[in-house]
């Protein structure tokens, strides 16, 4: 089973690229983020024609997450399930082939010290609690998405330029380590422990040609699945060509 994640930065704007990538890469499961559209605006017919079921938790103009899967998904649920009122569509989960799959879009946070940054930290705290309730680390679970966190210097082209920012600071690095300590494995680092590869590049200042990127999109899994993880990678080519997202697909393959 190959599980991928991709912040498409508007599924409407990126639909031709998404369909072409699905046809070429043929992943079994894809977690999408930043749909920027409501549930009823999602391109269900086109995705179905490509061979995928869709579980969608959308929001007009902003946010929105989805899970596409070749096998029919079961037990779909949206939100963090903790009873906290939250109008932002940032998480959806479903079970596919015996694996609980979570598609998450962590808040960006705006600027350190602002209310949006406080919301980001609180949302991450709620995510950790959610994953604990979901059975991490015992159950076979994959949480995929745009985490808006740079884990280390290795995941940043220019660490000094980003240090102290809303994506890269000691507080967020500690939060990320706390998530992993719950019982999650970073599949990319499992197979590429020292590589500098990125999943996001700014549209401005020729960031992609200069490879001035960040690795902020992850496929994290519980230990039992990590033992079956046969490969992982980042599809850098999807940042090339016309009308790309600023993110690219990140994937992990599992045996069995």
C-alpha cells in the first residue's frame, strides 16, 4: 500500500495536475489539504473516474481536507472529536484496508506571539490528545499532512533565515518531538536520515529554482506500520510546470 499526502492549495485550481499525478503515481491512498472549497464543490465525479473514493471535510475559501482511496473507506469522521467548537476544517479520518488514515492541516500560525499562533499551539495539543484517543501507538495508524513545522536544520535550506519564525522555533520543534514521542515514526527520515529534501517552496523570489525550501509535509505512522515501510519519498517534479501548488506530494510505501 502506498499512502501519500499533498497540500494542493485549491483542489479546483490544481485538479488537472491532481488527476494527472493520480494516473501516473497510482497511490492507494492520498491525503489532501487546503482544498479551499465546500464539500459539495469537491470534484467527486472526476476523482471517481480516476478510480478513487473520496472522504471530504471542506470549508468555503479556506482550509479543507480529504482522503482519496482505491478501497472503499470505512468509519469516516471529521474533526478532532473533543467537543471544542472549531469552525476550521482541518482534519478528517477514515479506515482503509485495516489502517486508520488521518489527513491533517495544521494551522500556519501567522506570527509568533499572536492569537493565530496560540491557536496553532492549542490545535497541536488537541491533535496529540486525539491521536492518543485513536490508539497511538498500538493501532495501525498513519497521520499525513501539512504540519507547518520544520523539524530540524536538515529540513530547511536556510535555517538562520527561518529561526524564530512561525514555522521554525524551539517551541514548535519541541511540539514535533512530543508528537513523535507519542509513538509515531517519520517515514521519510526512516529511509533518508541525512537527506536535504523539501516539500514546500515559496512562490516568490525564485525559491524553487534556488531550492530554498522547507520540509513541512509528513507521513507519520505507528511502529507496527513503520516495520512494514519499504520506502518513502518526495515528488519534487510536481513543483515544476504550469500552475503548481507550492507543496509537492510526499509518500510512503508499506508491504503486506
